[in-house]
C-alpha cells in the first residue's frame, strides 16, 4: 500500500511529519518489541476493496492520533494505480498538540 499525504493549511514541518506517518503506517502491527501497537494490521490485506478501505482508514486515523499528535487526519480516500496497488490519500491538518505551520 502507498500513502499520499495532503496537507491542509500552512505546513512548514510537513516533510518530517509525513516521514513519521509513513514509518508508522508502513510497520506491520505487532512486530516492534515493546511497542506492539505501533503500525497497522496486515490481516486486512486479503479482504474485498470496500472492506479493506474502511478498516485501513479507521486504523490510519487512530494511529495518527496516537503516535503523531502534531496532525489530525481529517479524511482518508483511496484509489488504485495502474499496477493495482492501493493508494491511501490522507488529508491532514493541525493536531491538538504542537504546531506544524
């Protein structure tokens, strides 16, 4: 799965934030000792597209809220590239803690 972050508003720290979010979302959940909640579940990968999209969107929002408080995910949409890979379009905006813009 690929991730595309779409910032809303003025974003000066966006490269660091996007790098952190990409790392968080690329890790299979349960694979990091002492941080088993980090990452997203890969158990959904064999589901139908509508089911995987809903489950992954929910998990993206939860993980961003938990591990990257500088931003909040306002929306997650999906599309597929020419090779059939799922691309998550993640719209981010200012979070409750800290500032990025």
